[in-house]
C-alpha cells in the first residue's frame, strides 16, 4: 500500500486496541522487560526538562505517565512499527529529515 | 525580468532534489525509484556547480601571456567543478549496483513492484 | 612528510584489487590476505604523527620559494595559511582508532578465510575496500574526501551483504542503497553549503574562517549545512531512523562480515561526530541534538534487542544501542566526557566483533540462528561457550573488562556535567543489556538440545578460536589498564572541549 494509506492505517492502529496475538512464555518476559525499560527511561529522560522550567517538567512527567498507563501494551506496537518494510522506513526517514531541518533552521532563534 | 543565473540554477537544483525525494518515496516501480534517486544526485551536483559561479568569470585555465593578478581576480572558482566530476562517478557506480540488484531480484521474483519485493 | 600515512589507505586498496583478480586461486588468496591483514594493524604503530599533503602542496606559509613570487593580495591575507592539497592528519587518537580497526579487520578476514568452504577473492575485496575507506575517513582533514570514502564504505558494506549467501540479502541490500541514495546526496548538499559560505573544503580552514570572523557564524545557511551533515551522519552510523535497516544489514551478512560492518559504523560515527563537534560546537544546539539522538538510539536499540528471537538481529540492535553511549559522551562536551565516549567507541568495536564471531560459531555449526530452535551448544563446545560468556559480560560492563571502565567514565562524566539522569538511564540500560545477553546465552548454550537440531559442520576452525582468544585478551588488557587507551585519546578530547581546532 502506498504511503498515504500507511499513515491512515497507523493513526487508526494507535487509536484502536492492538491486535491480541498469542505470546509464548519466553516472549512475555521480554515484552514485559522492554515495556518497563521503555517507560522508565522516557520518564527519567523527561526529568532533564528541569533545566528549561521545573513546572514544565512536572507537567510533562505526569502527562506522559498517564498516557503510558492508558495505552499500556506499548511494546508490541513499537515492535510492529520498527519493521523492515520499505514504506515504514521511508516514512520515518522523511519524518526525521523534516524534524532535523526544521529544528536546525528555527532552533537558532532560541539558543 | 532577468533572473540572476546563480539563483535560477539553485532554484532548479532544489526542485530536482524535491522531485527526486518524492519519486523515491512514493512511486511503486523499482526502476522509477532509481530514476528518482538519480534526480537527487543530479540536483545536488547542479547545486555544487552553482556554488562556483562568478559573474563575468572566465574559464580557469592559466594560458601563457595572462597577468597573474588579472587571472586570479577573474577566473571562476575551480574547486566545485573538480568535486562534481568525482560526485558524478560515485553516482554512476551506485546506480549501477542498484540496477544490478534489481535485475537479480526481477529474475528471482518476477516483479518490479516495491510493495511486493521490499514491502514485507 | 611521513609516507606511511597514505600507505595506511593504499595498502588495503591494493590488497583488495589483487584478491579480486586472483579469485578462485585459493592458496594465493589465503597467503596474500593473511599477510596483508597482518600489515594492517602494524602500519599505524610504525607511522609517526604528522600531516600528509597529497601532491606535496604545503600551505603557502610553509613554502617561501613559491609565495615570494605571488602578489600580496594572496600572501597578505588568510589565503596564505589555507591548505591547497587534500590533507591527512595522523595524531595520537587516529593511531589508536586505525590500530583497532586494523585489528578487527585482521581477525574478521582471518575468520572468514577459514569458515567458508573456499576462500572468496570477491569477499576479501569487499572487506579490504571497506577497511581502506574507513581508515581514510578517520585520517582525512578534507570534508569532500570524507564524502567520497563514505560512499565507498557504503558500497563495500552492500557488497559484503550481497556476497554472503544469506536468504533475503538482495532485498535488504537494495533497501539500504535506496535509503543511502537519499541520505548521502543530502550530506553532499550540506558540504556544498559549507563550500558556498566559506569557500573551503578543508576542515581546519573552515574552522579558521568561522573563528576569525571571515564569515558570519550565525549565518542561517551554516545552520542548514549543520542539519544536513547531521542527517548524513545518522545514516552512516546507523542511528535512528536508520537503526532498523542497519540491524537488518548485520543480520543478512556472514558473522565475520557483520563484525567488520559494525566496526565501520562505529568508526564512521566517531569520525563524523568529531568533525561536527569541531566545526559546529559554537552552536549549543548541536550538542543538544547529539545528546537527543544518542538517547533515542540507546532506548530504541536496547528495547528492540530484548524482543528479538534471531541472534544476529539481537546483537545488531544491541550494537545500535551501544552507539548511543558513545554519542552521549561526545554530546556532553567536557574533555572527560569526550574521552569516555571515544574509549567506549574503541571498546564497542572490539566487543561487538567478539560477540558476532562468537555467536557465529553457532551459525557455522547448525546454520540456524533462531533462539527458539537452538540449545545444548555448551556440551559441544565448552571453550567457545566460556569465551562468548566473557564477551557478554564485557558488553554489559562487568569488571574487570573494558566496557566497565568506559561506562564508569561515562557515568562519572555525565554526573560531573550536571546530567545525573543520563547516568541513571545508562545504568538501567546496562542492566537490561546484561539480561538480554543472558537470555540469548541460556537459549543457545545452556538449555538442553532440541531433538530436531542437526549439525552441518562438526568442528569449529582453530582460526575462529584464536580470533576469539585475541579479542578476549584485548578486552582484559583494556579493562585492567584503561590508561593505555585514554592516554592516546586525551589530547584530542582536550582540544575538542576547549573549542580549539
């Protein structure tokens, strides 16, 4: 499917519940570990926002914590996202290119 | 309205790059993707050449009988042209390898569609 | 002029060309490959520090016979100090980097000659060309020369994947080349923007122009150039968003080839990272970007590694995750941090190569790389199992092995720089790395052999065991005496942190 349909499908997947594929015992422990690692590293990394403003940090940590708890099985979705298909990789490359160029071009105004 | 040569070249180069990125990302046929990638390389090479532009500049070959100071004031900047030659060769070899891989994939899978071959 | 400096690039290129010509003459290929691969780590030890100007064109300031005849329009300005030739710079940091690359290359070539049925001249060509390209990337002081060898290294990587006869390698190689043909011309566009603003491609001269006010450092064109060069750097080193294709490339190559390709990624990472720091460190924003990308690489790489079932993809994602540690060291910007990051790079190249070749023995014997289908390998090869266990301990940072020293330095550097959160994340991810490795080790070596597992080759070649023992010795030596490496890295780190060239 082309890039546009892929984007629409992705948004629908993020909103809806993930597919409940059966996971064996060995995979379950890996998924749980990956889940805990992902959420805790993101929360600790957000604490670094204390250099920008302390209130922003508290708000961001609480918001991300609540969002993660609501959308809890994050890791299966992350794993499906980072697959080998050309369309998915191309989407992320274009996204990264857009972010890098925008950040560098407008970033000098603030720093 | 006369547009400056350098600005026109830069504008063309950037349009070539954008068209190339669009083709490589959105078109399904593998050969069309490779043509898009060739466009990106051509756009960047044109950009490089446009960096060496000098209004009213002469070709940078120092013939006997030229005054050194007049030559250094008037010659176009030769470095980008040397760089572009190397860049064209690199682009050609990369295209060759990619097309070779596509030939082998076509023989194995019988299709040129990126969805089928590269999609899984 | 020290003639050994260009020889470090010319010798592997000549070796590659000979091996390709002599494809199918097994004995000659083995002799030439082993002899020249032994020369590779020896050359940087024998060479003296210094600069090498290709063609002998020294800057005018060092060439009074030529500059006396020129008008003061040229000799009275900065043009007098600019470098007209392609310059290779060989200092203490380059010595240790080229030595480690040569060592990994030697052991990878050695392993590949004995693990395949017949030594392949074409495979040797790809490996030596890649080593030559990455050596040139480490040595060069000219940013366009770096782009040329960057593309050659990408082509050599694709070549290594194509020659390994793994299922699905052609598709992966094509995807890598398509993504590369978008990212590499954008890197060239960034170089073109730098050329347009400063008029130079020599990095020392660009820095001179920026520091001495010949161009405006806050020019938005320069910021765009920085962004594009950072994007090209993301592709070359395998940071997100290119981490999935890089780990796919590692999984579709033979283990010796994968060990070499990951060394290429690590050294391209540090070479381009050092150049970005040298040119653009006056922008505080560039350090934040390096820190952010490295953090993302660490988190995404290691979380993806835990959930993999194929050994090669697991080690591939772990390799991407460990790149993040190096980037945090570089992004911190202090001399201690940069030394720690570069030391981590040296260790990572060795440890990941050790892991690939170690787990590669399992592939050599069974041709299966799925952890769900393997088991019982410890009963067959206790020596290899012990060596692979030590490699896993090394990667996770268990003392007294080398990654413990570099990770400890990184955590101390991040706390000293005022970012204790980074230290916490690094410790957390090291624990998870250890867990991932132990899970794979248990699945492959410790649990009982499944009934339907067959062995295609009975004995592991002695060459592979020798290679693993050499890696282990290097890990232990660097772990017990880290100052052996850090003493070489400190001069570069101090000059980078101080903002001097």
